[in-house]
C-alpha cells in the first residue's frame, strides 16, 4: 500500500506531470514572471468557472482578506464579526488594519457562523461579517445576508476552503461559494482544493467598482505606474503559480468528485459508529471536502490520533484552540467570553486523510484502524 498522506501532492503531480511541466516550461521560456497573460487568463478562467464577474489574484488568502477590508474602506475601530472556530486569517487581517475582530460562535453540526450568534454580536460599530465556508461546505449565507442587509453591513466570504461548493438559496437560485457577499476571498495554498506550488490567493466580486478598487490596492494603489491614488500593498500571484492553477482548474470538478467519493466511503463505514459524528451536510450547500472532520463525541480524540499515527495513518486537529482563547486575541473584546460550541469542537474534531488520490486500499485501511480503536469504547 502507498504511504497514506493527509494531502498527497506528490501523487497529484505524478498524475498531472505532462500538463504541469509543459505549462511551467512555457512560462520559463516566456520569461514573463509577474502579471502577463498567464495571470490574466487564469483570472478569466476562474471567474467563468465560478460564474462571478471579477477575480483579482493576489499573493495569498490572508492578503486577500486584508485587501478586501481595505477596499471596503473599513477604518480603525470598526468591528468585523468572525467565527471563534476558524483559521486565524480573518481575525488577523482585521487586527492588522486596526479593526476589531468580534467573535461569534459557530453551528455545532456544520461549524459555520451561527446567524443567531452573529445577530447578538452586532453593535453600532459593526461594519462587516466574515462567513467562513469551513472544511469545504458553505455557511448559511441566506440568513447572514439578510442580517447584513438589515444592519447595512458588508459581507466578505472567506472561501479559502470551499472553492467549488455550490450554495442553494430559498428562491431556487444557486451560486458558487465566495460569490454571494460583496467580496469573497480564496487561498491557493498548496493543500487547498485548488492549490498552487507556493502561495497564492484571490478576491472575487460581482461589483465592478469594488473590483477596480481591489485591483488598485493589490498593486500599490496604482492604476498607472508611479501614480498612486490609494494606499495599497504589493500582493501578486506570479505567472508560474497561475500556470499551475490553470492546469489544476481544468481538473477541479474531477478532484471534487474524488473527494466526495472518499467522503461517501468514510460516511458509510463510520456513520453507524455511536462514538463519533461524521460530517453533517447542510441543506443549503454542497460539500467539497477540503477536510473530512469527525467529532469524537464518546471516545477520546487525542488517543485515537495517537493510535492512528502508530498505524501510519496521519490525522490532524483543525483547530486545537478557539480564537478567543489565543494569547494574541484574548483581550480583543475587552472581556472574557465563552463560546461553548467552538471550545467543544476544539476538543472533539479530528480530520482524516482526504485528497483526490486517496485510493480504495488506503481508505479501507484508514476505516479499519478507526473501527478497531472504537471497539474499546
Ligand atoms: C479559512 C481560511 N482563511 C484564510 C486562509 C489564509 O490563506 P493563506 O494561507 O493563503 O494566506 C486560510 C488558509 O489556510 C484558511 O483556511
């Protein structure tokens, strides 16, 4: 059996090698490494794939969040509501601009922002909400968009983990995750569902005025060289990464199907286990399984992790600490707060190997080890 990895980028490269090598070779021969036709073509192809008006690439997903907040004109002291159970980037990008990240607890089944908790967190200083489409499944956008409209707030969707997920709205409308808010962002970190061979990110929007501002800010605030109309940053996707992403985008639907098949296998065999909970499927979103995350409700999570490691099965805890308890952010809201769902998820969540190249022998082995461990509980 091939060694099991959380994400097997070597196997994916082996599968795509002729296409990737040719694409990289073309960029090397062109010597056009910054901006240029590869980056422009990738932006257009991704916009068409996601059915969104504009895609503006940048250096990484964290930059994309910062650029999005800047483009919305958020000012120091403005409050931005972010999930307490999440990767640090939305809170970090806000804090770097002097904005105040305000936590809201998440839903216990899908781990996305809980609209009722968001409503409780809104104050006269709130300017934006950041729904994060965690682990590959869309957040409940409809109630979050309604709240935003009611309170005149911006919505920045963090779609770093759910590119390709489809959100279903009550009126029958369907949209790609990341395209419903005023702005959406994504990351092309190598292990993401659409990942490059370094760092990369992008901002999505259907608003032309915002698109123009994002593009300006990502490029030193200049539309023309040496003419700076806004204070900006230097944040670029390079042409080699764009070339890799153009190849991978052509296969993204297939990769998502492969992830969904692996998830269905895990569901079938682990779903009946009373000691754990397999990933819930929200009625308002498809799931593209950036992560396949179990909740160990009645068996010790850390012992399972160690047991699996001894059997050569990697697993990961996303995330071990809720953001409101992180030293850098503990004081952010001025008083200690509890977010019981976020705190519980940090104790119980365990993500299993999940990638398009997980073969039947490997996933069978993963399941066998988990079932053997659970026998004792
Ligand atoms: C939810 C979320 N937002 C933002 C980011 C930041 O992306 P990057 O690592 O490209 O800066 C990540 C990356 O892991 C993420 O998972």
